[in-house]
């Protein structure tokens, strides 16, 4: 049974996703229990898979018994195992939030499970075309979830997301086509060998790199390609914002890392400095521009969204620097950012429900009215800035150390500046929350509110805040499992 | 809503109705042909499913969208979508139960000669059912206009 875990993790949520659809013929509220049961089992299996990778090393699975490179291979190493566990845990946490916060329709939970399927599939696959298929499943489910908001603006945001996201996925597919033309294979491990044989300076290989990486940066939402992201995050229902901000870009960034290390490999980055610098520049611009845009936002959720643009710049910079310590740092920040950003969106949803505040100005003095949510928000914000001992600090520290080791000084400067910029927008918010006079009167909030908050929602926010600090303790273990399962990368 | 607002949209035309009545069975047969040939020639569940879905679209143009919606129970559409997914998944999981890998069709050879071929064709039929039901569902959703609650917008 254990050896089938990678494929079961993908099949389980998709089968679970059909149940709410069928159940909707009989009842309207079957979605949540079905989704929770499915995601709970999914999380347990993900944990089991993580444990297997931890104890026994890389797990690979030949779908249909067709041996790689001819069949589709699923490969789970330390990097993918940690992302799979993250997907399972976050999906479960968001369900605890969504139980009260909604949406409640069965169709919503079908799409939710479909999104879990897509994310898991992207994480466990070892085949570049299979990755495209799951990228599309993830995308389609995410567009639908964004559109599940009640306002017209959600539909517009979803349409924008759909158009830009489809362009990104198509670029990626085009790149896969070039790679296939160059090598005749789609399996990642096989591609790594054959791309080297074709030659890294071959036009086909370079074009494939540009298109595949370019397509994925749209999905990650790096700076000039991020335009879908703030609208999608800010206009979706709170549960969806928390879920997609925590996972969708994260898994795309994982896929980008997978391409860099397992398909094109570090040797490619060394042989083609142009490609490496292009990606580093994109990441650096993203860090600075994302922070600057975040500072200038008035809506808290849009600010959080632009903050993601900046933080993913950091993650991609870490992966592109590609020294062992930078890769560990980027992975830590990738996972930590998911927990922190999901928690921040959830906390902002709770604060909005309790006080009606959605803007930076409105947050003034709200700590007294929503103490638990505001406290968690502050902890998560400071963790994101990188205040030790939070996990945000470890990730950024490792990335900076890696960049110093590699001697890429411009990037080091940007990384250090980014911490200050992050401080600029989060410190402003935390200061408003605790030390400013309220601008929203209590009666007004009560009159216009009416949306209640459940224990589950508060619990999710608190758990995220605790995890943002506690995950630091897991970093040595993560480092160890990455060292064991990514030897070609980390023993260069 | 759209039906009330634009009464002139649907024209009951004997020519269209007769043509559709004659053509529809052939189109459906062609859809199945495409699905069954997915295993060894160009074609398969996606293409066949779209063609099968287009049969319902033709019927809707000929006999009116509302009457087609009533004729084709929503339960049929849901059953096709869910059934397709479950067919695919159970064929895949069945091979695990028999001791092989996921979707390792050769495991079924003990029960049935040429099991690989039949297995792939069943999977194609499952995919076809999903694609057809999604195409039909999207068509009816779009045809219903935006007067109803926006809650179900992204369905399927």
C-alpha cells in the first residue's frame, strides 16, 4: 500500500470531488463534511508519504506499470514531500475556516477538492507534460473558486486570472514542446541527461527554458506578470484568498524550482549565465516593485497580495542562486510564506468580520476590538518581516548567506533592502492596530457587520501564528531531508 | 429570463427539427466511434465527448433550450460527470487491488483477453462522459443568462 501513496494522493481528492456533485441532487450542505473527510485522509497519507521519504529516501512510481522514461513517472523527494505535506495541512486548515465563513455550496467543495488534486499532482509528478496537465487543473479550479464570490468584482477578477493564467500555462506548454523537439522525452530525469547531451547553448534548449520558466513565472506572479494576482486575492471570498494565497503560487514556485534543479539542472545555470541573470533580475525587480506597490496600497488584502509578489521574488532568487544553503533557505521561505500568508489572509478576514475594517486606515485601534485576531496578525506580520525566531527569519537569512557565498552582491543588496521594505508596510499596519485611535465607530461596525466569527476561524489564525514561529524548529530536519534526497544539487 | 425577454429567439422550424432528428443519431454514433478509437488512432474521450455534447446543443437549437433542459434531467448530466470520473478511478484502483500499479491494464488479462485495449476504451468512455456532461452543463448555464444567483458561476 505504501508504495502506491503518490498516486493515491492524487486520485483520492478527485474521487472525493465527485461526491458533493452527486450529493447536491439530495442536499445542499453535503460539501463540507465530504471535503473535510477527504482532505483529512489526504493529509494523513501526505504525512505518511513524508515519513517514508524521511526514512527511506526518494519514492518513485511508474503509473500503469510503464517504465520511465516511456510512462508517466511520479517522483517524491524531500522537496516535493514537504510541499505535499504543506498542501494537505493547509487544505485542512482552510476547511476549518470555511465551515463557518463559507461559501457553503456543494459546487464550491467539488472545486476545492479539484484544486487539492491539481496541487498534489503538480507536486508529485516527475514528467513535464503531466505537470502541465495538473497546472491546468489547478488553474481551472482556482479560477472557479475566485469566481465563487458574490460580488461582480469576483467574476471580473476570475476572468482576468483566467486569461492571464491561460497565457502562462500555454507558454509553459510551448516550452515543453520545444524541449520534446530537442530531446524526444518528457520525463524529468531523462530530460536532464538529454538536454545536457543536446548542449545547453542549443537554441531549442534555450527557447524551451525561456518559455517554460516564463510561463511558470506568470503562475508564480513575479513582478511584470503579477497583474492577475492582487485582484484575484482581494476579490475572492476569505476562505479562497487564504487557500490560494497559501498554495497556488507556492506550488507553481515549487514547479519552477523542480524545473531548475531536476530538468535544466544547476549545470545549465552555470553554463548559461545569461539565463541565470535574467531570472535573478526578474526576481530582484519583483522584490523591490512588489514591496513598493504593497507600501502604496490602502486595502489590507491588496497589500498582502503585493507582499506575495515581493516574497516570491525572494524565493525565486534563492532557488536561482542555487547554492545548497540558498536552496534550503528558499524552500524554508516557500513553506513558511505559505503558512504566514494564508494565516494573514485568514486573520484579515476575521478582523473584517469582527470590526468591518478592510483598509490600513480602518485598522487603527482595532486591536482592542479583535484582540486574538489582531495579535495573530501582528505575530504573522513580524514573522514575515523576518524577526527571529520566526521562520521568516531563517528563510531570509539562509538565502542571504547563500547569495553572499555565491558572490552575487547586487542580489544581496536587494535581499537586505527587501527586509526593510517588508518592515515598511507591515510595521505601519501593526502600529495602526495597536497605537492609533479607532477611525471606525463601534456602533457603525455592529450595524454594518453581522457576519459572525466561529471558533474554528479564530483557531486557524492562532495555529498559523504559532506555526510561523514553531516551524523554525523543523528547519534542521528539512535541511537534512533535502541533503539526503537532492544530492546532485547539494554536493556540487 | 432570457427566454421571456427575447421571445423571438427560438423559431419552431420544421426543416431544422427534421434535419436534427435525422442527423442526431449519426452524430452520436460518430462520437462513440471517435471515443472507441482513442486507443489506437487519433481521437479519444475529449474529442468524442465534445461531439456527444454537441448532440444536445443541436437538440436545444431545434426544439428550444427550455424544453431540452426539461427533457434532459439534470441528474443525467451529474451522473455522467461523476460516473465518468468514478469509472476512470475504479479501473485505475482496481489494478492496485489486483497487485499492479495504478492503471496497469495488464492485470486484467487474467479475466479477459485484450484487457489493455478494453481498459483503455472504458477509460476513454469515462472521459467522454465527463467532457460531454461539462459541455452540456456549460451550455445550459450560459443559456440561463445571469439573472439567477451568481453563486454557481464557476461550476464544472
